[in-house]
């Protein structure tokens, strides 16, 4: 949609980049109150630009100098809208005789326009329709003669409505329908989005914090407030795997890896070099006829089914010893004994 307004020395042509599908009935029937505009004033009132919260909208201004002298031009925008909504982009200020220059009016309204406090004040109505007055100030380079050329267009702030896509096209011609449907859309769309993203609510890594107790109960997992929220998410997600490996060295190492963030070091074969090292001291004990005292067997003082757990964090404060011991007691076989040794790499380097 393009409208033009010609004068003796200048022609202004406005082209909106976003056009509303419908305009209010009251705007169509609004009488002309500006004197001297005549028929062209009614044409200018039919020039409309659509604004959506958080989305840029542009009005292209083509300025043509139809006079015989070059002019210096300056554009100013006024109206009943907040001035910070508009920014003017121009390529220079001089328009030679018979030449044309383009300028752009960039409009952008806040993303929270419909949720701002000004929209919630009692006994107040949120203004959605605005009038813009564009003034082009001209100065002839030769004679310094000054002129002003003005034009007017409308701004309509409207929320995007998805529900209009489910109705016949004729309903798009009524401005009130789109705004009315937006009430139901804002009420129902959160439920639709929740169903579309239900998988994220059932994944402990992405679920809201309020959902974690339910997910933990779902897999019979006792939450551990001693560790951070992110670590608890990983433990809940891996609960079935931990149950499957319970009572094994692999299961204990995996649990401590998730709880303490120490690496598994699967690529390292020697337990003495791992961040979570588990050394077992299992033996057959004293078997008469096979045992050799002093070599592979001793009489008294032995601890069968014993293992030593070495934790090697970067900093000793990284490990909660009481929590680690509770994990070991929970995951190890009941008949096993153990020693826990925490050696931070910081202390090992100083030693």
C-alpha cells in the first residue's frame, strides 16, 4: 500500500512494510479535524503501519525533489506515541534537483507492551492506536528559503493471534476478532505448549525443580540434599542404572562419579592413577594343603572381602566425607569392609 503527497518542490511517498489486516471501525469513520488538508488528508489517514511487541516495523519514506534547486532536508516525527519507539535512518541530507532519496522510520515497541504495569492500572485503557505526523523541513541551498512538508499516518499496535488461522479468511477483516481471540489464546496456549513439551517435564535434567520430588519417587530414589541440585538431577536420571550395578565396584564408582563430579577414568587401567580408585584385597583364605603360611596366608588378623577406596579430587574441600561414607555403606555388599582415603592433588603436589 503506497500513498504520495506532492508539493511545489517536494514529493513524499510512504510505503509501510507491515500492513494490518484490519483496522478499527471507529478509525474508518473518524472525521477529519485538520484544516486545509482536503481530500489528500483522507488518503493519508488510510495509510497504516502495524506494530507487534518486540518485532521491528518500518515505514519507507521516498523523498523526491521536483524543484530546480538542491535542498537540504531534515525529517522529524511527532505524534501521540512514545518517542523512543521511533528511530530515523537517512542517507545524507541533501537532495539534488530531480533526484530522489530514501529514508526509513524504524519502529519498535517493548516486548512486554501488553504485560507492562501501565496496562494493568485500574480504570485505565491501554492505548493501541496512534497517529504519526511526519514533517520534512527543507532549506534551498541557493536561496536559503525554508519550507515544511507534512504528512500523517496511523500506527496500530496488535498482538499476533494464531487462532485466526483456524477461522475463515473473512474474519481477518474485523479488527476486534483478532484481539478477542488473543484472550483465549493466552489462556490455552500454555497448556498446549506443556503437552507439546511433556518429555522435558519427565526428564530429570530439564524438568522444573518442583517436578524433581515426583520424578525421584517415581524411581524410588531418596533425594540427597547434601549435594547440589544439578548433581541430584543426574542421580535421579541414572537411578535404574545404579540399582542394576549395586554391590559392584563399577556401580560404586559410577555413583561417586555422578555425586562428586570426579571423572571415571575408564581409559586408565591402574587403580592408583584414577580419580576414583578401588583396590580389592580378596583372597581364598587359609586352605589346608594349599596355603603357604607367611607367603599367601596368615593366621589371625586378616580382613577378608576388604577394599580400599581412594578419592583424588583437585581440592579436598570438594569432597563431603560423611556423604561419601553413606554412599559406600549403601552400595557395597554387607559383608565387605573398606578404608576411605581422600588425597587431594593439591596436597600431593605440595608433599
